[in-house]
């Protein structure tokens, strides 16, 4: 006989589970509210009181989950980059599974996915390149760009087993510039066309010193 009463799994404390669920929901609400407020007002002008009011939370709950406004901003950035990394990984895996072995074509698949993600989340992508972030955020951005460059380096190897560093630097710089330009536009179709044109040019880049003929 079926029952309408939900019985918690063995070993799970139901009140504790409800508290955990509420905490997760509050954290998510705070992040969503912070994203909206930061994108509307910028980091410097955003007020903690506006964020908690929009989240339907309290200042105390914000400081329970985060260290403050800067921590909210950095968490949003980390989560956006994690989504971008997953988009890139999936795109490269897909073309590899389809039999693609050319490092440049693999790179282009990942780069296109990164641009697509930037366009899909243009509000936060634009926020993070605006220069209006917490103190030291520029260093965070540089570290993340360098980390992305190192991942790119894994695709491009020289005949002696080294890394084609010059090509990686050029491609990384081109992508950083592409993202910056693409997310600034308000016309999504025009931004998409610009992204396609940029990637068509990036696809022609080669390092004549190391390219195998």
C-alpha cells in the first residue's frame, strides 16, 4: 500500500537535512541576487543591503555563507569559469571522439565553446572584464588566463616533445581579446557574427618556426 508520507532514508537526520537544504537554497539565492545587482550597478556601487533584500535573506545569513561582497563576486567568477571549463572540455572531447587529431582544430572547438558560453552568459562575462572588481581581482584574472594557457599548451607540442610556447601565447592573447570584444556588444546576432569572424582568422594562425610541413 502506498503512502503519502515521505520517510527519510536510514541514517539521515530529517531536521538536519531540512536545515542543510535551506542553507543551500539561501546560498543560491544570495549568489543569484549578487549576480543581478553586480551586473546592474557594478561591484563598487553594489550594496550588501540590496543583495540580501533581493535574495529575501538577512545580512547575517550572507556573512554565514560568504565573507562579504568580494567573496560573492569571486565565487560567481569561479563558478562561471568552472562552467566555461566544462564547456571547453566537452567540446574538445567531442571532436576527439569523432576522430579529430589536429591540435588546432581541437583548440578551435574548445575556443568556440568558450565564446558561446561568454555570449550565453554575457552579463557576467562583461562584468568580469569591466575592470570593476574587488581589489586584486586583476591578479586573479591573470592567473586564470595563465592556467588556461597551460591547458592550451597540452594541445601543441614541438617535434622534440616541448611546447610551442609562441603559438600558445598568440592564441591565448587572441582569445582574450575576442571575448572582450564579443561580450561588449548589445546586438547578440552581431556579436555572434563577430565571434565567427574572429575564429575564422584565429584558425589561420600558425607558427612557421615549428609547424611541420
